[in-house]
C-alpha cells in the first residue's frame, strides 16, 4: 500500500484564501459530549457497561467462524457495544496485539466506517469528538446540492467542475473516511489481511458499499485491496500514521497551482476541502498531490513515480524560458526562507526579504503556500518590534493556514496568538539592534 499511497496529507498541500474564514460558522469541535465512562449511543450519552480496558489487548479473540448476521447478533448482546459487528481478528508471532476489523454502521450519521487496527488504537479513536460528540459532524458528509458537477476529461479521467462561483474559504466538501487501516495490518499473513478488508466492506451500510465499489481501481490483484491502495490517503491519528479511503476526494485532480486545499482533522476524523481562491463556474476544482515548492523536473518526476501520470498543468507545460524562470523563483523562495529562518545574532533577515518572498509566491501562483510566506513576514516584523505589521501578517497567515493546515494546526494557533498580542510571542524584538538595511540583505545568493 505504501508505494501506491495517496496524497500525503502531512505537509504536502498548501492553500490560500481571500475570503474571511471567520465567515464560516464552526461548530465547537473540542468539548467532550460524553464523560469518559460513557459513550454516545443513539445520540445520547449512556453509561458504558462495556469496558474496553478490561480485557485489552486480547479482548477480541480470533473468530472467523461468525457469519455477518451472527457477528451482528454477538455485538447486540453486549449493552452499549460501540461496534455494529463483533470484531474479527487475527494474530501471529509478529503481531503484538490481534489485528481486527471494527465496524460501526452508525458512525457519521449512518455513513459508517470500518477500521482495521488493534483494539487499543480503535478504542482510542472512539474518544474523538467524531464518535463521542453529537454535533461534531454536522457540517460533514453533506453531499446534497454540491457546488460542482462531475466531468470526464479525455485522457485525464474524471474531475470536478465548479457550477457556481466559489470564494476563498468556501467549503467544497468535507467527508469522513469509509475505511481506516493501520499499517500493523501488514503484519498479518496476506489472506487474513485481505479477509479483514473484505469483511470490512461487507459491514459498511449499503450506500457506502456502493461508494466503495465505485472507486477507481487498477485491476491488479484483489479488488478490495486494489481499491484501497489506489485511493488511500495517509492520515495521522494521535501520532499514528494510518491510511484512509475518502471517496469524494478521490474525484479531485492534481494541479501544481491548485485552486483548492485540503486538510485532515483528526478530532472529527474528517477531511476538509476548501476553495483557496475565487473559482468561477466552468473551472475545474483542483488540489495538489505533491509538494509544489520544487523545480518543475522534480515535480514531474514525483507525479510520474507516485501517481503514474505526466504533469500537464500550465506550470509544467509552459515554454522552457518560462518554466526556467519559475524554477528560479522557487529556488529564490528557498533562499529567502533560509535567511529568514536564521535566528542567530549574525542573521541578515529583514522585513524586505519577507515582502519579496510573498511577491514570489504570488508570481508563482502558489497561493496555497502563502500562509507560510505571511508567517515569515509576521515573525520578521515582530522581531524588529513592528507591532502592526506583525499583526497584519499574522492575521493573513492564520486565515490562509486554516484552509491548508486546519483548525487546530500549531503554526496557525501561533499566528492567531501573534495577531492578538505580538509582544507576548517568542520572536518579539528578537532582532532589535540588528542592522536593517534594505538592499543589503544578500538574498538570492545560492547556498
Ligand atoms: C466465536 O464463534 C463461536 C461459534 O462459531 C461462538 O460460540 C462464540 O461465541 C464466538 N465468539 C464471540 C466472541 O462471538
Ligand atoms: C451543481 O451541480 C450539482 C450536481 O452535481 C447540483 O446538485 C447542484 O444543484 C448544481 N448547482 C447549481 C448552482 O447549479
Ligand atoms: C513474521 O515475520 C518474519 C520476518 O519478516 C516472516 O518471515 C514470517 O513469515 C512472519 N510470519 C507471519 C505469520 O507472517
């Protein structure tokens, strides 16, 4: 699965937005709906008579003899059992805990999910607001009346075309995964790992099964495994790398200069996609599959190797004179970042460098990464004690960061704090007394 791995969510997507993110009404996501000794059942907190910690890690014994109906009946016999089916598990000399398939048909208002993992990791997930808080998923999986239509592009496959004007910050969609699998499943022998995956698909609600089978596959090997491999995203839950299958996101095509960005929110176990600039009806909605702050040759090689296609977007296919200019700008962005990241007393960083960097991102149409350039600007202004420029750029950085890194990202939170109170941040007046001479910053030199 790793080789065919989908978009790496961690640090690969960048986003931008011109519309205020605060306009988007947000549900409070973090408050726990249920006390820790109770679980959410039929929309209400009920005391949990099932104590997952009692018998971990061997609570679920391998039991491949149960039919679906029998495993549903077994699950129903245990009061407040959090899964719809009794988990099926396998273990061997290489596993430290049995690896099971945990399936909930009520998850996300009936969309359902199956999790192939150890029971300790699966039960950790149950504590997330996605499972425990009734309102956490209110804005998720609302796929009725979407702002786009599906379209078949000759030679490129299907994609999404906007059918109304989208502004920066507009939610395109947000979804929960149908499948979450942990890499520990690869410790199982192949037949058992595949059996858990098939079992998982069979336990999904009917509509979700239909979505799963409609996923693209490469017609290689096992049909369930192939669909998971072709469509999986790398996600992180409590520091654990896992793979998730999100059917909606799989419909978005790549562009090196995308107009939308996505992030994974581990509290709601949801994947959000937002417009990062104005998208007019008739335009394709695109995201990036790779890190775009790299030379054209590296981007193209990466897309070919991991995704099997030749990059044809404008920043790959432009005249060589223009793509060389673009590569130069990308290299200069990297040089400026190095200079601005130098916090020693020998640092030559100046606000002018950050302003140049912001301009380079805009020239490159790398709007998705602008949050990072604005962060550099906020910090360098703060370091010279320029309060209101620090506030201005911290606000811009946070606003862009939300769409690209999510509501809870540490950098975004840092920028929010700076926007309120630059004097209390670590960078405040750090460089006061340093030379600050425009034109003497020596950026642009290659290291
Ligand atoms: C496992 O299956 C057997 C019969 O096939 C059944 O008696 C037993 O209760 C099952 N175990 C669980 C935990 O459901
Ligand atoms: C856009 O297309 C979707 C179908 O994909 C449809 O449900 C929606 O009503 C359309 N919106 C507009 C504004 O036409
Ligand atoms: C356990 O790991 C070893 C070494 O990778 C491998 O040879 C063996 O086949 C594995 N056992 C199982 C049951 O997969």
